[in-house]
């Protein structure tokens, strides 16, 4: 998680004084695909000013109106992703690495969604991917993904706190 921590600190640094949207993406019926939702669950237990938490499940495009109304400066999306890494590893995925067409639990391309959000809000959108262990239908979140979701939530909270002085 140290790599993710450094990536977020570089991305957020001092310009994260405005509103931030955190979006958990994933299908709760497909095992570790729900890791983004678990991250939001962990963050809901923390007090954060000017942060909107959304559990978008597998239809994040349905939340674009709400995101635009909130007028964020930054949007962080958390989703399971094939990182060719051990299960539970998390990192920022640059936009040019997000595949346009892939087999996914989402109804639209995350790359297209990120572009749309950036163009309509002027905010910076960052995708955090977490390597799943299993995305088997009907399975719950693995212990590895659960631990990763807590760590990712901690890293996000600490990065925002460090940039914004949140308590």
C-alpha cells in the first residue's frame, strides 16, 4: 500500500481543498468485485468534510448528475481490476491503461465515464484498482479483499487528511 499512498499524495497534494467525490464501483454478487463498495463502507465510519461517498455498484454512470451537482475538484473511483499482481494489491491506474473494451461487470466503459466526468465537472478523476482473488458469482468478499478494502480506505483517508488537515 505504500505505492498507492505515494501515488495519492502526488495526485492530491495541496490542490485538494475543494469537494471530493469517492465512488465505490463493483457488483456485490461477484466476490471481490465488490471491493470498491467495501472501501466506501469503511470510509462511511469516518468524519470527512466536503466528501461525498457513493456506492455506485455496477452502474457508476447513473451517478453523473449527482456528481455534477456536487461540483467536486477531485473524484476518486475504487474498483477491482486485473493488475497482474497478487490479490489485494492496489494502485492508481492511469487513464491510458484503462481498456476501452473488456469483459466487465459494468454496463459502460470506465474510461468513457472518467472522460465524461472530467469534461462536465472540470474535476480530476483518479481510478484506484484492487487486484481481486475471485469474482465468482455468489461468492462473498475474500479475506484478502476485505483487508485490502480497509487498507485502501485508510490510505485514502490519510491522503486527504494530509492534504486538507481533516480531523
